[in-house]
C-alpha cells in the first residue's frame, strides 16, 4: 500500500540486516522467507535453550527501538522463571511517535521476520501466547500480518509443538483505534485488556505484572525483528555493527526539509551530519539547516551547530537529547520555530490521556500560550512562562507523555529564544510577514 | 441488524483472549467498518458478548479517536498536519480539502459522500504531506493530486 520506491530509496551507506529481505520479489511470503534464512534462528534457539538466548540478547547490546533504549535482553531476564501464571509477549506495533514510520516497512515487507522474533522472545521467557498490538490506522498491515500468521500456522511455525520442539506458541493481531498514549507500554496493556489506555503505576513493571496480571514483555516491532539475526549470527557480530553499548543498526526515518526523505538502515552511531548531507542529500533548494528533531517529536531539538554527533543512545544523551524512535526531521532556515513548538504542543495536548494533572493541564496551557504568542498576542513574560509550565510537567507524570511534551518545548524556547522575543516585539510572526511581503512583491 | 459475517468475526476475535473484554476495541472497530458508525445495537451486542455493561463499552468509544457514534461520510479524508507534514504543506492540503468540499474539521458533506478530519501523525512521514481516506494511505500530496483523488472517489461512489 505504501510506495516502496518512495520510502526505500536506498543509500550506499546502508548496512542491511533487518531490511535485507525488503526488496526480494514476493517478500511477504513464507516461501521467500524460508529461502532466505527464515525460521533458521528459531531452530537454533530451540537448540540453545531459553537461558542462552537471553544471554545472547543481553550481550548483543540491542536496546529498545521504541525510544526508551533499554537493553532488550535485560528486560527479558526480568521475567520470573518460577511462576504458576501464564506469560505473554506483546509486540508494540502502535507506531505513533510523530516523524516515525519505520515499523511500517518492517511489517509490510517482511512480516515473518517479526513473527520469528516474537516466537523467539516467547521461547526465551517461557510464554505461549503473543499479541501484536497494531495501531488502528495500520489496517492494511494487520491484514499482511494476519496472512503471514496463517501461513506460519499452516507450516507448523506457530501452534502446538513447533517443528517438533515441544514448544507451543499462539500468536494473533490486536487492533487499537487511535490513541498515541497506547504506545506507552502500561497504557497499551490496559488497552489490550479492553480498557481506556491510561498508564499504570510502575513498579510493578510489566515483566512481573503485565497483561491480565501476568508476567509480560512489551517490545517494539523493530526490536523484535532484530532477535532472529542476533540468535543466528551471534551477539558479538551484532554488537560490532554499532558503537559500545549500542548494538546493531537502526532504521532512521528522514523527513521534513530533506532532499531524499525515506527510511534507511544505518549502523548505530552513524554521524548525523553525514546522514543529513550524504544519505538524505542535504536540504532542498540550497537552504540552510536551522534545526533537527533527532528521534521523534518527544526529543529535545538540536540546532544546526549540534549535528556533529554519532546517532546512538548515549551520544545523544550526552548533548542533552535522545535517539528516541529514529524519526529524524530536518527543519530549514525559513521555518518559524515558534510555529514548530506550537504544532508539537497541539499534538501532546490532543493526545494527553488526562490521567495526570500536570500533563493534562500543562499541555493545554502551553498550547493556549503558544497559539497566542504565534498569533501575535504574546506578552513579554510568555517565553519564561512556557519554560516554567514545562518544568512543572517534567518528571511529574506517571508515563513519559508529560516529559515528551515538556522536553521539545524547553529546548525550542531555550535554543531559539530570539524568535519568541521577536514574536512578542512585532506582535506577530516575522516569517509569515516575510512570506506575505514576498507574495505582495510578486 | 448486524450481519452474520460480523457476528462470526465477533466469535473468532473474542476467542483470542483469556478475558473477553479484551475484544471490545477490535469489535467496535469491526462493527464500525460494516455499519459506518457505532450504533446503539452494536454497543448492546458487544457488551452482551464480552459480558460487560454497555456503559463500559461507551467509555471506550469516548477514548479512542477512530471510533464514532454518528454516521460520517462514505470517504473520510484524514489529513495529517503534524510536524513532518506541516513542514511540507500539510496545513495547506487540509485547507484545500476544506475549500474544495465546503466542510471543516469533523464535518460531512450534505450528500454524505465526504467527511474531513485533521489528524495526528499517521506514520507516513517520509511521504509527507499525507492523508488517509478511510484506511488507504495517499502520500506526497499536492493540491492537484487532492483534486484528482476527490474526482476519483466521486466516480467510484457513482459506480
């Protein structure tokens, strides 16, 4: 349904691990998958045993691709070994972080890779049931996955006694119906239980008390897609693809003001400048870069002076931002940063589930303030008020949505303060005036 | 009346979970796909099948943005204006749709053919600006492409 060429333009800098099968003819079919190493990792995992699989995952330095960047093997190891309760694997396919569109091609072009990853996760933690929680808008992908799951059952890769291993595993898709908050793992679990997607208090963490009160691991699509490769080729190989403590590759989604927008699989730690200039082909119409959102709209923004940074979790943390979900947005010199802040806040105010007061009230307040400021009715204290309100959300909510609203706002106000002051001074947006003047001169 | 196909789908979906109420949101969406909106009858039927009170089903409807109680147009144009789309003209696409159809956010044309909605990120960022018509993605939009799309949809409705 999406145009392969328009998303996967390709680049000589790519290192294709999880996207390696995307371009094969009939890439979604189980026969194609089996002809290209498919389900071989599962067979190997059955020989290794659960403990060894978890260790391999830990040592691979694979970190959660949904945004939090927690060591995946470590997360799996938190699931209690001795328990009478059933355990669950939940794949988070609720991809909704603005600027992120990487799980889409993973499901669209190689659904069996994800299925194999989920079965391996289930085997490792001793779960016999998996759910793929997929956002409601991705209906066509649910259909792709449903077909692939049916194929896997028919060939004995799902169901009872998988390939004579004695291991049973059931898997099905579950559709959401529009709610960004459900991408947060505890809200997702409530949603999976048929409730509103409100977050839960942690601890207990889902690994101990997850869906139906049972031990559960929740992993992002891209995270799980990496598991078969780690099992098959080993932790050392995988860790070696990236930078220390940041194993593997990453699907980066380049969007916004960039000549070649698309999804590219690059090694962890790939330099941002090179990503923009050489992979993405630079900024259109010879414009200068003003700012970059490095990993989805929840991350603190970078200025054009901050792009000499390796794109891994630790390097971005070091400069006060985040690698997040891999959504990299380029913003050119003609863009009003107040308007960017305003649009980002409109999103969080809309998506705040309303459970925690600082987030519910704070995002609405910030939205009103930024609307007013951009609209020309701002007053001198507004930029400082924006910071004050943001700091009163930060760290004061159950789930990270509050932080996700505060962090980009703080970074934009601090790094582009003069634009805010200019709006107040002029009583309006200087960029809109400039473009109106250009129009009039024509 | 809910169709037999829908009822048998209900049974199939409910069987996937150890707790029946897990099926509420999928069932609501599947019912909406068939009926066009979520009717009182659908709420009653779903509540009965998953063994909850109708009010618990209604609570969910109020939370999830894709679920709606009122009929909407045959084609629901959902235009993304989030950051990646905004930078490349998503707001202009929304405005163009609005002028062209004579309706605003969450409104429906008098002939019941089109609804318009400004939506949050659809996950089509590398094909910005983008929209969804019902479940179908349309990407790299321009006002001209939108005009052609609307004509195509009208023609499809006449068939």
